[in-house]
C-alpha cells in the first residue's frame, strides 16, 4: 500500500518540481516523435481502390459472435457482413471517444502555460484526433455501412462526464478508450486477410496512438501521486463506471439487426461467449495491469471493473 503526503514540505515541493520537469521531458520526446511519424490519411491511403472480394473488414476472431453457436450456423457471406458492420460500429465508437477526448484535452490545457511542451503536445494530439475521426468516418462510408451511434443514455452520460470530470479521471477514461481498441488494431493491420484500406487505417492509428497512450499514462501516473485523496477516490470510481459503460457500448446491437440476425439472441450469445470474454480481457490486460500498478484499481472501483467483464 502506498501512502502519499499532502502536506506542503520542502521535499514535497522538490518532488512537485521534479514531476513538472518530467512532464516537460516526456512531452518534448513525444513532440519529436510526432514530427517524424505523423500521417495525412487523405494522402497516405488509396481511397479510390475498390474493396477486395473475399477480404474481411475486421479479423473474424475479433468479432463479437466469433465461435458462438450462432456463428457456426452463419454462412461465410453473413460472417463477412458482420465484420463490415462491426468495423463501422467500432469506428463510430472511436469517433465518439475521440470527440470526448478532444474536449478533455482542451479542458486540461485551459489553465496551463501555452508555451510549455506539455500544452504543445496536447494540441498536437488534438490535431491527430481530428485527422483520425475524419479518417474513421471516411472508412465507414467507404465500407458502405451506416454510422453506429451509442445509445442516447450513454451519449448523454458522456456529455456530463466530459464536462465535469477532473484531470486524473479524464486520463483514466482516455486510456480505456485508447488501449483496448489499440490492442485490436495491432492485430488488424498486419493481417493479410483484411481489406487493405482497413489495414492502412489501423496502421496509421496504431502508430499515432502509441504516443497518446504514453502521454495519458505518464500524466495519470503523476496525478495519482499528486492529486488529493478525494480526487484519487473519484478517479477509481469514475474509471470503473466508464469501464462498465464502455464494455456495453463496445457491442452495438443494431449491427445484428442490419445483417438479419435476432439482436436478443445475438446479444445473449455474445454474453455467454468464453472466447469473447477472453478477447476483451486480453485486450484490456495491459491497461488493467497498469491501472492496478498506479493504484486506480481499489475498493468499489475495482468491483465496477470486474462487473464490466474487462478485469479477470
Ligand atoms: Fe485516435
Ligand atoms: Fe488517441
């Protein structure tokens, strides 16, 4: 169990200065990397090329229904259709998250020095997310699929969260949105069974997202040392609640309607699927290990994480 002192001591001040220096150094390195490896998806990807016959829009093993009794009954064509719609649903979820994240980053830097590397990197990340959201939207259109908004309730819950959340909670939620999708995308871009456009989109996203994850992790780590006790407790609870909402939003039942399946039957099979549980828990493991390490996974928050199905 770690203890933190909230009293202002000389040592405390020295630590705070050290953290600020560390924050600037991390941002400088991320800015250097951004200067070297940033992409303009409009120019980088071939948007005119037609979709290739027989290629998946998402790796089958990462689809919600994979290896369920329903999956085994589905003809290949319907499975591939599920992949196309689930890829569009995940891209829609990604855009929703990125729009939330952009607002969180804008709020994060509002009171900070505009010439600091930390703020300059946040602005760089906002620019990355702008390009990503446009890229995902273009991919959805190109796939010939509809957009898949989250439910009204989740949409409005996030409206409240992104307006009132404090810094550590914001960065914990950021990591939740980024790391699991990132894990899936790392398996998608090298996969030769997948559509070239989807491979290109996920490759760009993985490269640029690695920096975002680093930025959020380092900030959250610092925040969990320096934030007052109430804020650390709030972060544990709000990230647990966000994990619960996220795991529900991860599967969009309209996908099943649109490919001619019964949504209730499909959802029940996804819920009962051991393969799916393993995919989600493996995808979340890097994140849950990290959060555990820095003290986010304690008390009632941990119970929420467990109920989300993301924590083994
Ligand atoms: Fe992104
Ligand atoms: Fe990101």
